[in-house]
């Protein structure tokens, strides 16, 4: 983890030193010889992305933090997992207080009942132990959310794609992430102010394409292929729609699509004409095609952006109801968690540097299977 600060932040009395704690969350699997084990033999493991069997914190199997009573802490959470998102909550029912995201501090702290943290996302969490007794403990847990079935239960796990060999931690169960053990008093004078940063967010009216956003659809493009606008990564290749001008502001519309690309290779015939098409194994009226839809954590290099909106009409409503209160739309971000069927408008400014930069799905297996492209600033 790289820690970045600035003069604005340094003027605040936020936790420092031993009270400023990195928390890198990763799911991993070990074999009987205690060696790291990657993907199994099933194609489904690769299609959905690696999911591990246990949680590591900062690379350690021991997921406890020994903190002091009365201390005020800054937990810098980073989801370093290959593909897994987390629905994080304190098990004692207190709200999670977030005051920073990928690109820096929020303008004001935000209290959430739970937090959705996708791969590559970072948040700063305020933890005040003033009300916790010495020798007490509580946990940060993952709360159930219905992603396993949406990402490919049934047919995907037992049929055409082959059985998944993973005994990964299920999305739809609660499991422990981190245990806080409260020890002897370690009082400090850090404070969380009501106003943190004077954010100068971009406005839609600033964009040169405000009436015609660039659209990027993240979708399956064949049996073992994930695409952006029907294309896969190809060295330094840049499409016309991926070329932008320096010193301009644009809106990018990213969409977790439900159509297979029109230029897929021979396996597209077997897959059917589209997720909701009338033919093919995956495209019938019964909604089997929806099993192929998976979340895509989208990351854009070189810059941070502001989120203008999320459209969720096409998102599975049960999934949305169980996740909608955990998303953060404020602040400067560079990674977002795009649920199946979700569309988002992001606004960004291309400045400082010309050149070739990446944008991609941060599910590492999806990225390896093609869901990564270049954009060029000219």
C-alpha cells in the first residue's frame, strides 16, 4: 500500500503513527502443505475469478488487531482480492464511518450501515474506541449478499462450464474479516472534523460530450473471453472511441452489459445471439443467460473521476436492495464496483500528461481474459 498525503490533510488532526493502520483484505486458499493454491481445474473458477477459502489481513492468517481503549484510529481498508467484493459491517451494529476514498478525503464523513468494497477500492474508516471497555472485542464481518447464484450457480457450476473446484467462502453467508481486540487505554487526541476537504468536483456542464457520453460496455464476448465494447486487450491498440484530447473534460458511461459481442469468434454460435436472444444454449427466454452476468470492478488509470449517477433498473432487485446503502458516490475515485445490469456516468478531466493509459476490469482473471483496453490522451 502506498500512503499519499497533502498539505490540506496534514492540517487536520487525524490519527497518525500507531493510530494510522493499513488493512489489506485478501481471500486466499492453501493446500494441505500450507502452500498457496490458485485456480482449480474447473473453467468456472476462471470465468468468475479466483475466490479463496480464508481471509488474510496484511498478508497474515491471523486477522486480529490489538488496539487500545479510548484510542481513535484511522483504518485504511484496501480490497486486494483477485475478484471478491465485500459487504463490510461491524458485528455490534454500529455504523461504519468513512471519510476517505481512492483519490483522497471526502468533503464530510459518511455513516453507512455497511460498506460495499470491490477489488482495488480503498476507503479510510474512522474507529473511535472511547466507548469500548478494556479486554473487550468485536469484529468486522462480511454480511450475506446474493452474488453466488447471480454469478453462475446451477448450469454454470454443474453443466457446460464444468464443476467449480473451489470451496470458497460463499458470498451469501456471514464470515469474519477482522477482529478488534481492545487492550489497555491508548488515548490520543485525534479528531474527525465535520468538514474534511474542500472538494472541487467536476460538473456535467463542464464536459465537452455532456449530451453524448462515451459508452463502454463490459460484457462476455465468448466462452473464455471478457470484452469492453466487444474488444479484448491487444498490446498498444487504441480504437477511435478510446482517443481523448488533453485539457478536456468528458463523461464516460460504463455499462455492465448483457449482450455478447457481435464479433466474437466461433464459440459465439453455441452461446446464442445474446443474453436475451431467442436461440443458443445461453440465450433462451428462461433467463439462463443472466447466469453469465458478473460484477466488474472497473479501474481507470492516470486520473481520478467523480460519479455523476448510477442507473440500477436492470440490476437484480434483491441484490440491489441488499447492497444499495453501501455504495459511496462522493469524492474522487478511480475504481468502482459495477453490478450486473448497472450503468454509471463518470466525469473526468484529462490533464498533465499525454500518452497511453489503461482502463480495465479489476477482477484479475477477467483482465487476463481480455477485459482491459488502452485509452490515449493526445
